[in-house]
């Protein structure tokens, strides 16, 4: 299993990509062609087999195999609208751009897989401790995208007022990041071998005031811990860009770009608005001193380099079509992408050629350590975002490395993160409202020259 980032993540053997992929061992191994066949077999046996449609869509999109995806997307939307267990919420965010549909998918999944416990562990008691006790709960306390964002937050807590607890139910990769995370909180607890009930009991024993879930419905998540209601306040933050649809999450941390005020009612949680942007970042992130030349990366020595290091499953036909029009109207340009699976690269090259673009104008990058990834990004001229699920950590990576990103303002949280980042740093002019405006913005020589000057 590999996390969807452009840099290397240690291998894990304990979780699936998304829960719908639990139907197929192949999906756990990123063998998406075989996983798609599993899904087709299940659907042939029973067209309403729980989560099989979602598995099929998930597997096809990871390969950039787009045949019949519009039909599958429509079937999932219809099934979710009827209250059926069609897709896992995390995978569903990739191709759904409707808040009501996303909320229904999450609500269906929570009711099916993570019901609240009948007897809550916290029953209104008043605690007597002096400091506010905050627990950050996740399986990602290792070299992972979320710690790269939040490590500095742990270290910035005012320890005179807050007592912080790091609660890990995932692997220990014994990395420098793991050591930093353990040191960054007041108390660190490795509970990887504990059950949901046991972890919840510990939270109650420690008299946690605020329990923060950093996982949501992403790979290896255990939202069932929160179903025991071990803390008076339970919050979703950072790891998952959407609502949980579960009654035991009280709040979701967001900002006014990712969740506009008029969308608040679409979420089961109350929205806590941060004043600038919801996504934290780490001021200590380092960029490798080693210079990367274009020749080192398979890029041409001359010409404009468009870039997108989002996961291949986020590249949908509509966005790809716009990208190919941009390449067609920008002579000698290339599109630099992340190589996740050989099948995805081959399919994207085939799709490019079907749109009149030579396949070699798509250049694929291997995963490298984060510091090297940030350094090599300097060879990109402009990052192009995806929809309905856009760049999140990959957007902050690019901006941190000094590379501008052009995005479209999506309809949902998952499609508005890059817009949030750009708004916060004072570059709202890079946010397009429509596909045509996005294309025009990316092709504007005057604008891109100005951006390159501003970004250095």
C-alpha cells in the first residue's frame, strides 16, 4: 500500500486503500485490474452487492481506465440517493461533486459500519484538572502526509494551558518523524494492538476534554473509537475533506473557503471556522540542497512544464480533456505527472494520443523522499489542479517549493482546498470559476510570466 503522495512512504501491511476495497485483496495490493474484475464478478452475482460499485469505480480510476465510468458514476449516485450501500465515502469524494450526495454516502456508511454505542462512556461528568486535555487520534504517526502538515501544531501548543495526548493505532516506522511526533505532545501512547473499545476506555480514563480524529474515512481509519463517546467534545480535522455523517462527531474544523457559510447545513457536524485557512503546515519543512536538472527528471531542456502530482484516481476525463487543450495550445510544453501504476501511465498516454497529443508529452515522475520531491518541483512552471477532488498536501508542497498552482473552485470541500491555500497567501487570481476560465488562466503567457517572477 502506498499513500497518495508524490514522495515515498514506508510500506504497510495493515490497511486497505479505502474500505470498499476490503472486498478485494487485490485492491489492498494496488493490483487494480484484478480488483476491478473482483468487483465485476460481485456485481454479476448481485447488482446491489454492498460497496461493489464503489470498488469498481475505485479500481478503474486508479488505472485511469475511463470506459463506462460515467455510467458507473450515475449508478452510484442513484444508489446513494436510494439509501443503498454503494460506495465508501473516501472513494466517493473523488468523483462526486454534490454535497447532498456526499453527505448521504457518509451517513449510509456510518450507520452501516460505525454505529454509535448504546452506552456512551462520557456522561456529562465535570473534570477537575487545570489544563485542557486534547487527544490527537490517528493511525498515521509515522512518515506520512498528515504529520508533515501537523507536526508543528503539536509543538506550538501552550503547555501551560493544554495537555496534549498523541494516540496512535498505526505502525511505528521508527523514523525521525515518529520521534518528533512523540516528543511534540505531552503524552504519547502507542495503542496499535488495542481494540476500539479499549482505546475509547483509555480516553475516558485520561479524562480527555477534546478528542480529535485526524483520519476520517481515509485508509486504515477507525472512527468506531469515537462511537463510544469517550470525550465531551469530539472533532474531525485535517485527514479527511468531508463530513463524517455520524452523530458522535460534534465539530469539523474548516475555513470559509472550503466550507462557505451557506454550505454549513450540508454537514452533520458544527463547523469551527479558522480565520485564514484550515490546513496547517510545518514551518520546519526542508527542501533538499541537491539541485535537480530537467535532464535528471526526464523533462525536456526547453519548453513550458505543466505539472500535477495528484493521485491518478483524481484525474477524470473532463479535467484531462482541458489539460490536453492546454498542451495543444502551448507549443513545446509537457505535462509532468506522478507515476503510480504502469497501467495508469499507459492509459493516460493513450488518452492523450486520442486527443491529438503525442504520448511522450506526458512525463511521469517516480516517488522520491519528501525533501528531494520539494527540490525537484522547482523544475515545474505551473501546477494544474484536478476536480472534483483537488490538490491538498500536493498543493501546499508546490507552494512551499515556490511553484504557483492554478485551480478551479469546486462545489465541495475536497475541491476547494487549493483555493483556500491561494486565498490565504493572497493569490485569489489563480482561482478559476469555470473550465474555460481555468484553461485561459493556465495558457496566459503574460500571467504565467508574472507568476514566475513573483515566485522566483
